[in-house]
């Protein structure tokens, strides 16, 4: 018997709370009815099995419906980061070629600026209307989501996650974190990130309640929501946890797990959290692996701070040395992830070979207990507030300024954000430009979080004998500069 996406949520859960938003609260029965209605509307807009639909929306009930309805329809969602510039959105639309771009009043100005005559028309999500619709059976091998993640070449790449990847990831997470009947996830992460989208799908498959946080992150408001809705689980990036600790908010006794990921937390942050008695679980995940890869639960994390723990059930982590051999415990190498959660491949690139194995570019090692330690995220990657910044992408934008001859972008430590981007600039002979002018140039082409927060002007960049820029030496140039 074939199963639709809705069938994956047990029929016995129809009266159980499924989604709580600021203006909406639905049981699973009510949510499923609205998913069916939304799928009918999408079909009228041309969405069918195998279609792709880009979504440029802020967190809200409408986004939840679209995300489920597309799977219900056998189509793939392309979540677009609402913080991107119009040119960045345009590139992703041109690369993914969706049937439709779905926006909202909050984002229609971005989509209007990004669209070109060859791209799909934008449509604000309409009010709900009853329409009969025949749901499509779930095909585990079908693309379910295409999420763009920055690449080392300077252009984001669309990671193709299948229905099977999402289901496998949800099952593996359930095995590690456990599921209680009264669980409620406070979803503070944006749904355009795998960290947010995976929680939405995972909770649906587990039959647990999602409390969806809307608007900018505010430590006091998050704390109030934790208490008001008796939240049991929340995912945070280190910057968010830092803000909550700085605000000295109260965490309710109902909270059984804080899943901390997106970037490496500092030792000081973990120590402060553990001193407060907070149930922090450290996790390592990737867009290309449908979120979680390894997670260390709170009881172990206290005794081994910094480790991300063992791989989830069914996921294999190997450490590969530069000469291609598998490293023994304690030896640093590239982290390779295998399992049913690993993406099919990237858009416009060959599928992974062998299937189900992804060489991450991250460096780490496995200790004698089999726990994973992350030494360095992907080559040159800057993680600021949980957002990935690839220096090459920013450097390409800076070099396009008529006064800039060369640029090197590096990450500098920051107590709140983890890292901030900083740029060392070499100007063309006879030219002059101010940091404010460079920032305005970046603002026209890049998301705000990617823009350098500090600039330094130099005669030349530190280079090897072969002419390759030495990033660590470029970072050292900022040591004597004021913040």
C-alpha cells in the first residue's frame, strides 16, 4: 500500500496539537486538512510531481503549510534565505529553475527585484480555501528539498535532499534524542535553513508539537515562550544561547534538551551553560546530510565539553588523511559522512560517487571512545551567528569594485557572533575608497551577514612563493587594529 506524506503522521494523533504559532493553533487533523487544501492550490498554480517551488517567506503558518504541501504533492521545496540580496536570490532561481516562486507581503519587494522575464512569476500565498485533492504517494528517491549552501568556488550550490534523506534523518534523530508524548519543540531557527526545516519535518513524522517562533530572535521573548508553552526541546546556535545567558533569562524545568549546533561553541559558553544546569546537547550537522550527523547528549557533554559525540544510528563517520587512508583514533583528517541522510548530490554537479558518502571538507578526529571532535570547519569557512560565510564569495564582490585590486576575507573571533568577517584590501594605483563605500558596494550584492565588519588597507597581501594568499597571516594584520 502506497503512503502519502500525511500518512507518515499517525492517524491516532488527529486531536494532538501539531502547530502553535502566534495567530494559529492546529491539531494534526486540522493541519492535515489545511495541507491538503494548500496542495490543491499549488496544483492550480502548476505544481505537480517532480516540480520545484522556491519559497521566499518568513517563519509563519503559511510557510509550514507550503513546506508540507509540496512534499504532499511530490514536489521539491527550494527554501530561499530571506536575508539574501536580490542578485543572490536571482542566481539561486536561475540555477534551480523552479516552477513557481512563493513569497509573502514581507518579501515581495525582494522577489520583485530578483525576478527576470525568464523566471517564475511571484505569488503571495493566498487565504485557505477548501478544494478536493488526491495526494501523491511518497517516493523515497524523489527530491524533497534543494537547499543552497555556499561553495568554495564562491557560488552557492544546491544540495538535493530526497524524501528518504529526510525520513532517515528524522528516525536517526529520534533514536538519539528520544521522543516523549508531551514533547514540544520551540522552533526559533528560520525554515530556510536545514536546522529549521528538519525540525518541522521531524516533529511531523514523530507526531510531536511545533511551537513556531516568529520575528527576530529576542532572548526575553524566547524565554517567555519557553515557559508559556512548557517547551521541552529547543535548537539554538551559540550566538542565541550567548544572548540568553547574557540576558540572565530563566529556563523552565520542562526543558529537557537544548540542541546546540550551527557553529562550534566556545569553552566559556559551555561552562556558563553547564553552571546554570542547562541540558545542552552538542551537535554537528550539515545541509548535505539533512542536518544532524553526530550529537553528544547533556550527561556526556558535561564531562567531555567540545566533543560532538558519536554519529547517529545508521550514520558512519570516517576520518580520511591527505593520502586517502582511514585515520586511526586521535589522528586528524577530513570528515567523511555516510548514511541514508546524505544528499543525492548538488544541482548542476554529478551525483555523489559512491552514493551516500560525502567528504565534508571539515577537519576532525575520532577519540578512543568513538566520539567526534571538530578541529576546523570547511576550509576557510566563517560561521557568524550560525550563518555560513565563504570568503571567496565576498572577495569576488569586493574585487568587482573599480578601486579594488585584490582582497582577502578572514574570520575574526567575536564574543557574540562567534566570528565576524573582515577584509584586507589592496587598492589599484591612484584610487581611493572608504570602508563605508565598500560596505555600500557589498550591500548591493550580498546578504547583510556576509558583509565585512572590519576593513584594513594594505600594499600587498601576504602570499606564499607560489602566489597563494596566506589567510592566517592576513588575519594577523588585524591584531593591531581597533574593533
